[in-house]
C-alpha cells in the first residue's frame, strides 16, 4: 500500500518533511479491523508529533501519523463482533499505533463506530478526535449532567478551534448550558456564534470581558489554548466548588494551590488515554461515536469541516500542517483521498 510519513523531524517547508512510500498492507487479527481509508482529518497533535518524534535522528522506516479517519471495513480479525466487511466507519485512532495517513489502517473495533449516514466522508472525518475529546471533557471529566446542570454557565477558551467548535455545540445542544466562548477575529467570532455560543468574548482581557457580560463567576471552564497562560484568569472566574478542565498540558507546574480556597476541581483530558492503556472502559469511545453519529444524523449538531482538500499527496499534508502551525485555522482540515 501507499503511505505518507517522515524519517526525521523537519520544518514543514522542507521537501522531505513528508515522503510518499510503499509498505506492506496490514492483516486484520484479533479485535482489529482493516479499513480502506477514504478521508482523514489533520489535527494539532499531528504536527506536534511530526516536529518532535524524530528529532536529530533518521528512522529506519518512515513514521506514519494521522488520527481521524473515515473508510470502509475490508476485513476483520477473528475476535471482532461489532462490524462486518463493507461497513462505513469513522474513528480517531490510537497514538501508539501507525496512523491513518495511508491507504489502509488497522484499528481496534472498540474505538470505532459506523459513520454518520447523512454527511459526506470528508465531513465525517472532521469529527472523531475533536468530538471524543469534547464529549469526554464535558461528560466524563467534568461530569456535567444534562438535567441537573442545565442552564449553568461554561466558559470555553479557544472556541473557534477544532475541539472548541464541537464543544460549543455539545455544551449547548446536549448539556443545555449557557456558553461563553473566546475568539478575537471577525471570522472566528462569527464561527463561534454559528456553533451556538451565547456570548463571544475577547481572550485578551478575559476577566473583564466575562464580568462585562454580566457574570461574576462561571460554573465550568474548558481550556483549549494554554492552561498556564490563562490560569490566573480561570482561578478568578471559576465559581466556588466549580470545575476546570484542560487538554493543553503544560511545560511548567500548574499552581493548583490557587484553587484551594474555592474548593475547585481540576481535570486533564487526553482522548488517547483509553486506547493507550486499553482501559476497561475502552469501548466507551465506540459508544460516544455512536451518539455523535446520531446527533449528526438528527441534525442536532453539525460537522466542523472548514478546509476540504482533495488528493492523497505530500503536498496536501504539507499544506494542512502549515495551516495548523500558523494558528489561524478555524474548525477542521480534511484531506479526501
């Protein structure tokens, strides 16, 4: 099969930042599906892995990355129970396994679901990683209850990005929350409103922006940009006994002691935890993707695809990575094969 990968970490402008090569087509065994891929999405994790996983080295075999795909099941392992050859599926993959920037991929059935039926392969490919991340941080980490917590307030820092775009929709349409989201450019402000945000605030003066919107505190805060950069603002804005969640990580320690007086809870979210450690509840990602497909087909939420590209080529992957690295991307970038 054909695949696109890299042997060393290079700037995206370098001719060899991605290379096209041939490798053996994998064989499905156990709980794995062999999927013929039709479209993939590109996420910030892609360029971060490309930039850091082969620094100052030359890998013997090119590394295949990519975590978001739609395709057709070609064959199944002997322990598979959820799918049959011919099923159209979507999934976000496993950080520890070869990625989806290839013609075929092996994927564990427990993190896969039937793709939404009412949208295109490209629109579906934009969903899995961000929808899983948003669902898990809202309902697994922060434990938001759609009935008990209805009409409570949530502040989403980074509303126009891939995760923010779907988190706004889920917070509004599933959880019934009042949504405050941050954005600063005309096009990002409009996108957040389209996704359902009740208030769109400038992140550059966040505390005043929230207060000027009529809120002293918010019940929940999601950080999709920079945990330490917004930490003091989040500490000030979170309601006593509230809950903060972040996906961004931090190279410096986070001052959790600042949450003590308010008895605030803080949670990390990493979408890959379940697949990376094969947790007992790993199949929950299958279940979440089933719910997301239903919400899409019932038109309660929509795909956040904004940049469709056509063609399985190194040029398209370089273009997608360059756009993400610019920090100006809105919604999701998808490459249809």
